[in-house]
């Protein structure tokens, strides 16, 4: 395989992780609508000066300019655009070397299509005023981009002995539980439900909160034209969302811990299992800290980034126990 291709894929994976974390920073600082249009900002490719009079920004923009928020949003777009160029370069290299049996070329093409769709989701995030299902889909697209770049980077290639069917099934179950938990985390953030349960380990001082409204909390699609900045759910619905995220954390933790212990029993995958366990414990600590310290910004951004790292360790584990 082309050495430059592998190195560029690794650079792209690091860049994708930065984009994911920067996206979390933008969301958590309420800067998602810092630029009310797309792909520019108030009709420009560079954020207007903070002192620019409102009438010079354009009469179609009713949201006042907040330069700090606008710059955070545009920096995220600039970095995401750079990542898109890296993905296009990978696809070009792969297509040129497609006759090499060791060169994957389908995944790079899928990656380009995914990046294009991510751009559309970024646009809809703005034009649909932070609609939660679009925000979560945009988050999933970022994680998927990272996962594909990671797989192309071929970080671990050593052969593993014949894994059991049970270990393979456990790897898939742990991965599925983690994907579900990432969705629940994104849904919690997009609906501004991170502090709906301010106590831990109980929620609203109860092990099963009586006020939780699960039906209202998981309405995936609501009407158009609603501004979702700050959230539109009432308190019981936010409690249901937050509490479900905690239940998902229990399920994912059990399966991921079992996977890590099984991997550490094999000398060939001991480091892979230790990586899953270490990142899992870090993520759990960050999640508890978010509740106890009322969503400190740095911890919340790290929680998003470590979720991405946890996904990569689980992907790596599944690749290792499934390769021949």
C-alpha cells in the first residue's frame, strides 16, 4: 500500500478528532447559530468586524452579530473544510492506485460521499435552527468520518490467534451499545438536558425519577421553523432524556468492561483490552464530573473527545479479533 496514503489517513484521523471536539466546543458555548447562514457568515467568508452596523450585515439576518460565537463557528467550518480536502486527496490516491491489491479504494470514495453529506448536515444544522435530530446526525457523521479514517490508517496490523465466536459476538455487542450511547449523549446535549439530573448516582433524588416524560423526550422530529437554541423540552422530558443516557451508560459499561477483560486474557490483544478499559474509566469519570460540577466547559468537551477515542478503541478491538 502507498505509504503516503497511510500517513495522510492518520493525519486525517487526528484532524477529524479535532473537528469533533471543536464541534462540541461550538455547541456547548451556544455558538451553533453564531453565523445564521451557510457556508459564509453574514454573507461573507470571514466574520465581519464586531463594530459593523446592523444595516451593513444584510436585512435578511435578524440575529445580531456576536463576533466571538461567529468566529468559533467559522473556525470549525474552516477546519472541517480542510478535513474534506484531505479526504478528497485520499480518494484521488486510492483511485490512482486501485489496481494495487493492497490498496483500499472503495472506503475512500465512501469517505468523500460522507464528507459531502456532512457538509449538508452542517448547513441544515444552521438553516433548521439546531433541530436536535439534525445535530445528532451531524455528530454521527463526524464520528463515522473519524472511524473510516482510523481504519484506513492501519494502526495495528499484527495477527491474532483464532478468536472464539463468543468473543466476536461480544465485540459486536459492545460496539452496538457504544453507538447507542453516543446517540443518547448527542440527544442529551442537543436537547440541553445535561443538568436535568443534578445529583448522582440518583436522578432527582430517586433511583427511577417519577417526573420523567419518556414519550415527550424522544420525539425525534418536530415542526419546522422552531428555534431549538436553549432547548424546547419541558423539565420532565429533559429528565427522561438524561436518565436514559445514564441507563445506556450502564449497559455500555458492562459490555465494554467484559470485552476489555476478555481481550486482556490473550497476550496478543492484552494492550487492546487495556486501552478499552483505560478510555472507558476516563469517560465514566468525565461523565460523573459533568453532573457533579454542573457541566464545566473543558470537561464537557473532553467527554465528547474521549467518546470518540473509546469508539476507536472498540473498532480497533473488533478489527483485531476479526482479522485472519
